[in-house]
C-alpha cells in the first residue's frame, strides 16, 4: 500500500484533490491532503513541509504504508524537496509544479528564467487575491475544467503569501528521491519550455506528459490518478 501525500497549489486547499483522493482510496491506497499555510506570510517552505510531515507521520502510525509518494501541484513544488529531506519519501511527483533551486530564492531564479511563470499579469480591479478576476483565473488555471467546479474553486481562493518566492530555498542540495514531472501540455500558468529544461537538465526528473491545463485534478482526475497509480509500472516512467 502506498501513502500518497497530495500537496495543493497556491490559494487552494487540500480539498482540491478530492476527486483524485477518492479514486486512490478506491484502489486500496491511503491519502493525506493537508491544508498548507499558504496564506501565512510568516510561513516559508520549511513550515509548509512540516505541516505535510505531521500529516505523513500521523498516517504512517495508523496505516503502516510500504511507500510514501509526495505529489506537489504548482507552488507547493517549492516545499516538496524540503519535505523529502525530512522524511524518506519513495518518490517526488511534480504536477505542473514549480521547482526550487537549493540555496537560491525563486525570485532570483525567476529573474533569470522569466518563462517559468506564464500566468498573465492580474488586473488591479479583481475582487479575489492579487486582484484576480473570474475571467483571468478561468483562463489561467481552469480553462478546461467544468465551469461549475471552476467557479466554486474560484470562490474559495484564499490569500497567497509570497514568502516561498522571496526566501532562499532552505535546503543545500536536491534530495536523492526519484522524481517525476507531470507536464501539462496546455498549461497557461507554468511555462512548458522552462519545465522541460529544469525538470530534465537540472533535477534529472523523468517526464510524463498529459493533455490539458494547469489543474488536472479538476479537469482530468481519472487520467492523473492513472499516472499516479502507474508509478510502479516501468512502462510509465522507468520507476520500479
């Protein structure tokens, strides 16, 4: 049995993973999807990682899984490798994820790699965090998601701290855990070229490609779940 630790993206909650969670559990695995303190301006990647670590440790006591796989969407990718230094995870999986640079802030990395984030500059008149409007979020995050689901997700967006962007990544080297990057072919928030060169050339990840945009847990939960379940299948990404 595998324990999947599902880490949500910016402004979201762990409940964004509900559809994937239900199928993983139906297939006989266990899941934790903690609410990370993304809205706490005093919390950095280490704090996010410790919240996830607490969830893992409680689950391990209850379920005794044979493997722990960490799945990080979008901004939570900045804390996933930190978590892998705190707990011996079997695999890191980044879903349209940001990839930190040990010892460097992501703001510094972004200055040299402006194609990392492709989400359009938000307007100033929007009612949601950072002036986001329904139209901008629908286009950037949810363009291929069912509208009712996308609307509910938009209505639930919360404040997003920038601390994980401005602090230096708190680890000195990339962890040794095997790593997979799930690249979304129509992602409008994270740049495809940046993802390819950083996932492969910088951290040595294997890439699995999936049709669709930035939020496959809403738009393609069955396909995303199949990828996660297939991580033990060498036909998927060489993991054994």
